[in-house]
């Protein structure tokens, strides 16, 4: 019998083999990172789009822009666990014209921006822009899906001024579509507190 033949029956080998499952579990925990808790937007159109985002955090209302999102790609707009239930998006189609907009008016501008507050946009030298609302249902992470009108399933209604639906679940995430309503946008409203 050689030294290698006697190794499996040695007490040291038994201890090492007994620790292997524990070591494997620890290593798996190091390689498996937790799911990202981010606010993302996927551009499922054939065009490049520009994205502006509005949200309320502990410091109040903020609008930010612009993220340039290539055709058929996704972008993380905010990293980390979501701090609010409602977020607001305004998107421009750079290639074909058009926009995804809504009735929640916030401040923006043509160049890169971070603007605090949603009041008196024009008096402060900004544009007053209609954003559409995204209700995340207080989830930790959310992805908005921008689509072209001709890629929507036939059973979905189209809201004037919004070329595509947003968010999961179809029409429920589209501003201005109330259940059983004609699909007309409601009167202009301020963002939800």
C-alpha cells in the first residue's frame, strides 16, 4: 500500500472533505451577486431616443436628462433600490421625430440638466415639459419598455401623443387610459406627492 492509497482513510482527509461543501457554499455566495435594484429603460424601437427622468426623493422633485439610448438597447437611469413609487419619463425619438409624453409637467432643457423643483419652469429659464407617469407599485427595481405603435399587439388602445406603451402590463401603465374610458388624456395635473 502506498501513501496515496492510505490518504482517504486519514483523519486529515476526512476533515478536509467534510469542509468542502461549506467551502463550496461560501464561494457560490461570493460569485452570485444580488439582483440589481435599479430603474432602467429599454428602447425597443428602431430609433435612437433621448430620455429625461423626473422623480421625488428626500430633497424634493428632481428632473434629469439626457440619456441617449440606442435602438434595441437598455440603459440604467438610476442605480440602487427605488426611493419612490412614481417616476416620470419624457422621451424623444431622434431619428423619426415624435415623443413619449404625458400630463405631469416638469422642468427640462435642451442640453444636459439636473433641475431641482417643478414649479415656475419658464420663469426660471427652463422648458415646461409633459412627462408620463410610471407607477412602480413600490417595487425595488423597475424597467420601462418603450415601443413603437406598429409593434404593439392589436388589442391595445393607443393614447394620442404617446407613440408606444410603457411598463409591463400594457395599457395600465399608459397615462390617460382609464379603465372603461375613451382613452383621452385627463386634464393637466401636477406630479403625485
